[in-house]
């Protein structure tokens, strides 16, 4: 498994729905880029000005909403993953 460094977080991207509520199948170019996913790994945090580690605000297993064009997309073990900074996560979905 990938281990993120610093304040980075690895998210497994939620696959977009293939159909609308009305049953219409969407073309691949009509689908929006997903903005939710599940946290699969969290880095140890970043160093603050005082030399202490500031831990990320999410933990493994959290479902999160992240900024639309943030992070780096990677394929690993056949999964679509996104590596991004903790600050690019907008909310935890409850």
C-alpha cells in the first residue's frame, strides 16, 4: 500500500453514477468529476512553526468531500486513488 508523507491523504475516489434518477445513461464526457471518496491512508502530519507535528483532520475510513481540481490522480492495485493535502479536504460526510 502507498504511505503518504507529511500532511498528505490518499483517497479512493467514489465512482460516478452511470445513470440519472430518471434512468438516462450518461455519456462519459457528460459526467462530472467526482468530489467524494474514502480515506485509505493518512500521513503523519506537517511540522508547525514551533517544531510540533500538526496531525491531519481526517482518519482512515472517513468519507470526505474534496476540492474539485485538487490532488494527484494515481492508479494503484487497479484502484483510482487521489493523493492530496489535508487542506484540500472540504468536509467529512456523515
